C-alpha cells in the first residue's frame, strides 16, 4: 500500500502551546500531531510536511476544574513548516535522515480577564539524526528532537510570548503495524528533558528568576482501518508531567488553584481521516477533545496535515 511510504515519525514542535499552560514554558512539541503511519518513515528522498492546527481551551486547576472568577482562555492558530530528508546511508541496518521544523503562530490569551494577542515565530526544532527500519508489516523509527529557543519571548508578558525561552531535548521512538487487511496501529513515545528559563518574570517589572518547567512523558497513538486510498480511525495523545515545576530551585508551592509542583496531565481523543493519492500526496484531518486535564489548559484541537514528496 502506498500509504506505507508517506507519513513520518518523530515529534512536531508547535509553538502555539508555549503559553497554553498553567505554568511557564509549556509543550515544546505538539501532542497529537502524529497519527497515521507514525512509525513509518518514507523511503530515501526529500519531503515537505505542512501542519495547520487550531486550539481553543480553558485553564484547569489541579483538580481539573475551571478557575473561578474572570475568564482564563486561550485560542491559537499555527502553521508549521517541516522539511525531512531520508538518505541511502545506513546505521545499525536503518536508514539515516534528518529534519527541521519551523512554526508560525497567532494566539490570543486571556488571563484574569485581561486579554491580548500576537503573531510570531515559534521555537525552531531540529532532529539531527532519524533512523528508520521496515520489516514486513512492522515499521519503526527513533531519533532525538532538539528544541531551540528562537521563538518570540517577552518576560512577564505571556500573551505576547510564543517561545519557551529554554532548550529542550526529546528522545523519540515510534512504531507502526499495518497488515494486509488494512488494519493499522501506530504509536509514538517521547520524553522531553527541559532546561531552565533564566529570564522568567512573574509580571512586568518583577525580578528575574530561574524557572524550570517539569519534564514530560507523552505519546501519540492511532487505531484505524485503510480502505484503498482512505483511512478512518481514532487518534489521540496522552501527556503526563513527571517532575515538578521549580522557581529558583524550589518546587512551586501548592495553592487553592494549583497542586504542588503544577504537574500537568491531559488525554486527547477524537476521529481521524486520511487520504493518500497515487502521486504520493497524503492528507490527514483530525479533531481531538481533551479530558483528564490537570494544571493546564484543556479544550479542543484540530489538525490538517499535508505531506508532499519533493
């Protein structure tokens, strides 16, 4: 099936999520971006992948409830430009490749009843090494995403910031099973190690502090069925923060709104549809609704993805 040759593995850095959290920083990669054929890196060649995504959500506390008082809402529209090259060179039996990802983001953020919007470049992502293998019905890949703090960041002004202002390093493993009857199961596993934002300010004019957002495990997944060039299934993601947020080396204290350390959690689920043309183009459209949300924004996410062999 020519769908086996199209979709790429590994994380997507969607800068729109940089402010959509109950803490400084936020998601450096976009949970839910990969679904169909997440572990099936295409054959040697050059590929352009375009993501358009829209997110809207409300801030949730440590119990998963919306905050009392003035509105705390976010909406963001992003277009993400991605270039992938897969080479003929092999290491450990897998093909070597690399990629670069650059997002452009428009977001509107309302916190405590005050709102503002901005349009800016998000953080750049590079993956200096992608290794991929194919054995019968199985396809898998591994790599390391490096998040570079090139995005717009204004200390003490979250509504004007789409960059995280710190580096991140994310090992990735992705796998796909696709049998002759068209049934597919795909998953991508990631763990984001984050460095410290040394320019954090709680508000404009406040003293500068060191803020370290907690490390996170997250995964994307899909179960679906291919019908010729079409695919229909359920896609989703799960994210769990594994270490505390810290300010100047101390875990962020518990409060009436936030649990100690502000560890975020979210589960997103929804329908996904794909179409692959005989020329090699692939389109993916999906919607994911978030639940089990703690210490972050929760809402709805929409994706449109285009994959073009060059």
